[in-house]
C-alpha cells in the first residue's frame, strides 16, 4: 500500500476508532448510571430517592436525575479525553516526557547515545522527514522503543537504555526503521488518539479510586452520617469496577488497531534497511532479555511500544503479534533454543570501550559506510530503482541507508555540532540565506547585527564562511539536522526567526528559489506557517477554485524551470496532462516567464491546496513533477522547490527524488 492510500486508510480508521470509543463511553456511562441508581435506591431506603415504590415507578419518578447522571458521566469521560489530548498536543516529545524520558541531542561523551543520534539522523535524511526529537529511558534495562507524535514534523523516538547497551548497530537500525514506519505510515496519529480516548475510560476508575482514598479522611473526621459514607463507598467501588470494564473495551480496541500495524511495521523496516537479520536479531534479544518497562506507567502507551512489555494480556488483547511469530517471519529457520543467553548489562566502562572499538573498526576499514564524499551521495542516489509513478511509489519511503549516511557525513563536523545546539542552530539557519554577493551580504549581516547583536552576527558570518565550502546539495540536509534544536525554542522565537529570515531574503534584488524553499520547509516542519500558508479544512474534491490554485502552482513552477516562453508553456501542459486534465486552451502565454515567477501567488495556491485529501495531493504532486521534468533536466533549485511544495502538502519525499 502506497503512502497516499495509507493516509486515506488512516483517516477512515480514525473515524471508526472515535466511534468505537464513543460507544464504549456510552456503555460505561449507562453502567455507571445503573450502578448509582442501585445505590441510591437501595443503600438508604429513607433517603430522598428511597421509598417503597417499585423499581419501574422509582426510575420513572427520577428519570430526570438519572438522565443527568448519564450526561455528566459521558461529559466527564469526553472532557478527560480532551484534556489528555490537549496535554500531548505538543507532539511526541510530550509523550516521552510523560514517560520520564531524557532528551538526547548528540555531541556528548556517551558514544551509545551518539550512535542512536547518528542512526536516527541517517534514517530521517534518507526519508526526507524532519529529524525526530530523541529520548532515552535511562533507567530501563529492558529492550524497547516507541515513536510518538501527531505527524512526522513533531515526531519523537524514544528507546530504553537496555536497547542502547544490548543491540548492535544493525539491530538498532532495524528497531529505528520499525519506528520510522509508524511515523511515515500515519500510525502515530492513531496511537496518539488512542492515548486520549483510552484516558477518558480510565478517568472513571481514577475517580472511583479518588473517592475511596477520600473515605479514609472522612471516616476519621466524621462518623455522624454513616449512610452517606456507605453510599460514597459503594459509588467509589462501582466506578472502579466499571472503569476496569471500560479498560477491557479499551484494550480490545487498541489491540484490534495495533496488531496488524505492528506486523506491517516489521515488514516496512526490512524494506527500509534491506537487512532482515538486524530486526530479527533485535527481536531475538528481546525474547532473551525482555521488554518490560519498569519505572514508567505503560497502560496508556502499551500499543505504541516496539514490543509489549508484559505477557499478562494475550490473545484478543495482544497489541503485538506473538514475538516468536515476528521472529520467524523474518528468519524462517529460527529455533527458540538458539536464543542468546541473558547477560548482565555492561559496566560503567562500556561506553568508553564501545567508543574505542568503533574508532578501531573505522581505522581498519571495517565499516561498510559509503565514502564520506559527494560522490557517495551520487552513487547512493543512482542505486535507487527507477519508478513508473515516482510520487506514489516513493513518497513516505526511505531511500537506501547509504543515502542518509552519505548526506550526514557530507556535512562538516562543525556544522553538525552547530545544528544540534539550541543557540547556534538559529544562526546556522540565518547563515543559509546569506547571499554570496558581497554588497547584499554586508546589508544582510548588518540587519542580523541590528537584531541579534555584534557577537551573534560575527558567529553567523563564521558559519556562513564554513557553509560556503559545503556543496549546495547538502543545504536541506543541514536544515533537517537543525530541526530538533529549533523545536526546543518557544513558538514566539520560531515565529521571530521565520520573520527575520524573510527580511534577510528580501534584501536581495531578485529572490532566490532556495530562500523560498527554506522558509516553507521550516514553516511546514516547525508547524508555524505564515498566515498565507495555513492549512484549510479537508475537501472531498478539487473544486473550481482549487483547480485555479493548481494551475497557478504549475504556472509558477514552469516559469522557474524555463526562461523560454515556449518551453514554459510545454512544461505547464505536461503538468496538466500528468494530473489528467485536458488542455482547454487556457495555457498562460509566458511572454516573460520571469514575470510569472510570483512567489506570493504560489503561497496563496499552496495555502488553498494544503487541505486537499491525500489522493488529490498525489495528483497535484504528479503534475508539479511532470512540469519540472518536461525539459529533460532537473536543477537543484527545482528539486528543493519540489521538496518545499511536498512538505507544505505534508508529503515526505526522500532526497534526490526528482532525479
């Protein structure tokens, strides 16, 4: 199933999921209403709702209060779900912090953490998505991991310390590829919804426990009204029991949603890494060492974990396929007797030993990584198989692992270090838009000095000088590496940075296409888009107004791709044909293609198209790619513009896609 079909399926599954949980809410609310009515009817015959009337007469006489109990119970569960969803609205990092995980930025003394950062960065660069924020559950000795977030731009990946210590690089890469599959397939959004919806049901049990805990203080301070305490006790017990019944439904729904997706994620991980033994080795070590999370509550996130941490719930309630089945799907010859024997975690000196071993292996040429040159990027991209329908076949996919490795290693160490630091990452992004022309550059640096001070302007100049020696093809890779550090900044600072970038770029006499692409890639991945590029509500079809927006997009792309009017017209017509629209004789004249290069109109078009359904986005991207390819060559600026258009439409594309 391709990326766009998966997005459509995720939308449908999301609606079914919400319906299933709302049905569970209603069942729990009815059970709660019935339990409270029993307590009120029989626990105290002399109370307001007591008496000698039959049950039917009593229920009819108190229909209003019982209805309010039902409504309030549903409202409590819905409010609890919305509260939990709002508390995690910041993305995957919020889920990781809820699990008490520690954020990892790279560049520290821990070589195992650095290896994790390298693997995740390589995977992100090879898939064309923003580098996720990285976390480690430092106190967990088991082997486990999860990806969280509402979309690939605010994703986070978290692994346990046991995974870092016990897995080799190929095994860790298999686990991370599994988690990237959840990011690219849209599983994270469903998982995040599951957390919020399941918390609504858990809220009933929490309310019951709160009542029962409060009873201790009530008994010690007030013994006058024993009947009221009895009613409260019974209501508390009823809520706890009903909460557990709700938990039964919650686990059943989560298992139904998660089980198949976990199997698909295993298959996707093998497709991404081209090495089934890495993931199989990780699963074998989990079978030997375990995956149980000890120091964090996992009830809400059990469906997100790489492997469920407990065998208490299997069968219909299992959120993952059986571990042995997962291993045999990757290694048919596997025998459980061949599992590795459990060993204690390495001691304190293991990190230094691992670092020394890595350096020794590098010196001996023991690593198969591609050469750290631009030629390695060319070779890795050339090795990618051709595709008849590249947008459909490659969107949401990960290029060969060598692509991500070569892209990251093509970036100088000083730039990588600056990209990972909170302070210097902002200056690095500003340095990317500084013009090569000296007079313009001086004006731009003067603006930076005016806004950020002399010291930061000098640092920005130094970064620009380093960047000037880096091949242009690595520019978006540098942006991807800087995104986790930028995300740690407050939203007001991110918006300030985007505004400052626009002001710096505006100092150039003629706008550079890369500046536009950079601003829109940042806006899309940081989810702080300018007002002109806000997403609109999803539509069911391409309306006439949206068709005009598509034509504006194709005309702008054609104008930037060809300075000749005839060539621009041919490119525009090729784009329409790829979408499946006939040439109705309304092709722009392109008398001066430069006059059609209106980036403000392109902004308006992208803003209108951002809310399209996935299959319509596929058609638009097909048209844009056909427009770019019409002249038989693809310039780097055109590649970057296409990546920016795809990012604005929330469609991740691997690097070198348009080649």
